[in-house]
C-alpha cells in the first residue's frame, strides 16, 4: 500500500493528500513534522535527507518534493483525469503548478505566516497589507485565465489546480483585503464542492500560533 509521511496541516502535505483523495487511492499516513517532530531521525533521513515533509513510498519507490509527488501520482494513477491525455493540457497544468510557486507562493505565504503563525504583538501589519496587495496583483493573471476556463487546464480538474487550490483556500479565509475576482471565486467554489478538497484542504488553521498548534494536534485525530 502507498505510504505518506507528513502531518495533515502542512501546506505541501495537504496538496498530496488532496491528490490521493481525487485519485481514490488507499494509503497509510504517518504523522511527522511540526509539533510531532520525527524528521531528524536516521530512519526518516534515509527516506528524505532534507528532513522535510511530505515523502511517499509506493512499494519500494521513495519520492519527496510535493510537486514531483503530485505529478508522479497523477501520471501513474490518473491518466485521462488528473493527468490530461492531451500533452498541451498537461503542459498548461504544469505551467500553473510552477506559477503557483514562482508567481504566488513567495508573495502570499508571508501573509499567511504573519497572520497565523506569528504572535499578534509581533506582526508587521504594513508588510501584510503590502504583500496582500502584491498577491492580488499577481492573482489578476490567474483571474484573466479563469474567467474563460473552469480549471487551469480547461474544463476538468487536473494536477495544476492542486497547489493553487491549497494556497487560494488560505487566501480566501484570511482576514485581508481582496479585490473582486469573479473567475477565481467561481473556480474556488468548484473546488469547495469536491469531496476530496473538503476532506483534505479545508480544515481550520486558526489565527494565532496557539490556535494553529491546537488544530495541528486535533486534526490528526479527526
Ligand atoms: N519543496 C518541498 C518543501 C517541503 C517543506 O518545506 N515542508 C514543510 C511542511 S509543508 C516542512 O517539512 N516543515 C518542517 C516541519 O513540518 O516540521 C516540497 O514541496 O515538498
């Protein structure tokens, strides 16, 4: 059976769990990382020398780097669904996956980090507002695309929607100023209607380090 290492609330872990859910794959998950620790043991480092999550093992095949994992799972188990048959659609999906990290992650993740994983007294609200605005500017590119497409590679969900979906869920939940993005909002609503998204990507994460920690612990026993 497929195995995955990672706490349920890790941004990159959520992406892989959602992928597994979309593909209806059975798996066994081991809780490591965050307050659970376990990443610096020799056993774990043999699997993933980076001491990061997620890591998967499919029979004897070990893989780390969340996006490589998602692409592997989609190609191996989701031909014609998460992995589109049309190479151009697969390339588009890939394009948006890379864009999620190169285009959006570096700008938006600090907003999330400040508003959830930083004590209120230590937050830099000027930086938060600045980065939220920058994120919105970047997102206008995605908006232009989603006004004409149901998902990033066309009419069906593909692997390229996954990293963006996990990030954008945070974007819509945080208390920040957001311009109106009808295309992105409709796409996000489509994701919210999917069972695998609801189950894996919509767990609460709180609005302070202590709430984050409480949800981290609670989430493991859902
Ligand atoms: N580029 C790596 C980044 C992995 C990463 O930074 N994972 C975070 C969690 S999402 C981590 O391992 N943090 C340490 C921890 O959870 O203790 C990937 O996409 O898999």
